[in-house]
C-alpha cells in the first residue's frame, strides 16, 4: 500500500512538474510571438510612415509646380544625362511628373532611355534620343506597360489616388498627376497638369477619355 501511495505521489509529482514546464515553455513562446508581432508592427508602421513621407514630398512638389510661372514650350532641348531637365520656366505636360518623381529619386529620363535603347522595336522607333524620348506620352505609356506598372482604366473616381499618373486621349497624348486635394463634394482629387498655360491644379480627371492609369504604389515599388 505504501509503495502504491509512493508511486502515485511520484506520478502526480511528474505530472505537475511536466505541466509547469509545458506551461512555462508555452508562455515563453507566447511572449516571443507577441514580441515578434510588436516588432513586425513597428517595422510595418515605420515603413508606412517612410512611404507616406516620400509620397508627401512628391505631392508637395507636384502642387508647388502649379504655383510657378511656366511657359508651355514643346521645343527640342539638348539635356544633360542623367537627371536632365529643360529650363525651369518652360515645359509640357510630361515635365510635371518627370520633375515630381525626380524629387524622390525616380529619373524617367534614364529609365526610359535605357529601356528604349534595349527594345527599340517595342517603341516603334529607329533610334533612341535621351533628350526627348521620355518627354513623349506615347513612350511613357509603352514604358509603364512594359514594366507592368499600369492597371485597367476605371470610370470610378475612388480608384484614382494621390500620386497616380493619368494619361488622356488628347492630341498626341496628355498626362497629369493626382494630388491629395479633394474636389469639394466629391470623392475625386484635383490633378496637376500642363495642357497649354503652365501647370494648373484642376478638376480634370474625367475631362477627356483616360487611356492609361499608373498607380503611385506601382511607381515606387518597381523602382
């Protein structure tokens, strides 16, 4: 009987010991998981804030352009390379996003020129010209499609977000940038574009047929 009691007590002791060890291990794993979750959340928040800071810088420059005196001038200019630009007081529609994206380290002159050099036939060109190729809407559309940076065109205003590029079927092509300023009473944002009188911030989203939509997130993720 005594041996039975001792055995039972020993088994009970082992059970309690193992249970405590298991619970302790589970608590350690839970704490580790919680710590990892917190670390991951902080990292994601930091990444989000950094991305928002980049977008804010970009949009600030886009809107700033609409306050500047710029003459619409489609003339051919010889540019430095890379990061070349026409005179600051001159420009066309494409110069709005080109100048804005350059503030966050995206040089369309270099990117488009290098892609055209390697894939002339895709652009239906006989030769590459680093002074002008990136300043043509048709070339930009081909470039963005080749980089898988476009999404289907939508007729819903909520599908267009701050920083997005919008191309319209106007003349030989037109482009503008979606700002973070909403048109009162709507879900639309104003756009900055230069159609003839320098960069203007206007409610222009559905003013003409949209032929290409490049979301901001794809612009920055690819580059």
